[in-house]
C-alpha cells in the first residue's frame, strides 16, 4: 500500500474539532478525492492539520477592503505578478483595493464578491504563517507525521506547499520519493518567495522528484511554473473549471496527479 501524506492550504480552520479530529476528517476527504484520479492504487493517506497554528481572528464578512496597509501592498504586488498594468496595481489613492479586486475578477471571469472574500482570507492567513508564532508549530506538525508515516509521496496544496518546502529544508532526514505541489504560491515573489526560509534554496535536499500542478485559472498559483525559481522536475497545467480553480479536492482528482501517484505505486 502506497503511503501518502498531505498538507492542506488556506480555508481549513476547523474550530469545532480537535486537531486530531480535523486531521482525520481531512485524511478521509483527501483519500476520497485521490481515488478519483488514482483509483487503482491502494493508498494510506494521512493529512497534516496545522490551520489552528496560524488561525487569525477576522471580523464577520472580512474582505480585501478590510486589509491593513501591509495587506493592501501585498495585494498590489500580487496583482502585478498576475500581469495587471501598473496603474491598476497602484490604483487611485481612494479605491486601490476595489480597483485591483475588480481587475482580478474580470481577468479570471469570477464574481467580484467571491474574489474579494478569497483575497481577504488569503492575505490574512499567509502573513499569519510567516509573521506569527505558528510557523514552527505548523512545520513540526508535518515533520512529526512524516517521521511517523514515512510516506513515499507528499502532496502539498496552496499555503501547504510553503509549509512542506520549509519543513523538508529544515529536516533533511525526512525524505520523499515524490513532492507534489498543487496550486502553489511558492513563486509569488514579494508575497511568498522572498519570505521563505532558508532563502535561495531551489529544492529540499531529500526530494527525489518534484512535480507541480497549476490550474490555468488559479491566481494563487502565480506564476504557474513557480517562476522557474525552483528545481522542479515536471510542471502540469490543468483546467479545473470555473469556480473550482483552487479547491484541493479538484486538484487531487486531476489526471496528472493520479498519473504521478501511479508511477510510485
């Protein structure tokens, strides 16, 4: 049986459950999704849960418009990475955030309100990981599971790809045959890349093969090839469909994910 460890991304805070219960729930959901792409491969799937380590208190309905100045600057940098004209990213002095969110929604064919909520959450959870006290505990959650489960495959979604990269660099004794990153923001220069520790490392030392999967409409996975800032062996571009551009379940069920897993079975 192929041992697989996953590490989730944003939007996974499960306040009604203990970390162990939340991890078990995610493990079941990920195993079910992976069965859609690699149904012939028997797998033992465990997901590392760390959302409680980087939890942020946000007001009801908090959106991009409620971001602090640092978050607004990060949004402008993010928009430039997406290809926004500089005048859009810099915006008007009174409505820069609204202008940027409007540009993103038009660029990707998504509703303004959905983009507004998503951006507002992403630009709270990412700084909470990098700048808050939960960075090391989140990595230790993953390191502990990797040491216990000894998987051949590590699948990391969204912000989880940052947790996975830093954890594997910090623990070179933890080796994996395949690192599979899904919807990863690792190459998002000013928002993520320049904050990664250790800096200037292109690949964790004990990763035999690294494959990256990005949806064509996923504005978290910018740039989709991680900016060629890392030593990635394979890049796969997929089309998960409108409104499904960043969902872990859709990524896990994508054919390239199943094909990569089947090669390790």
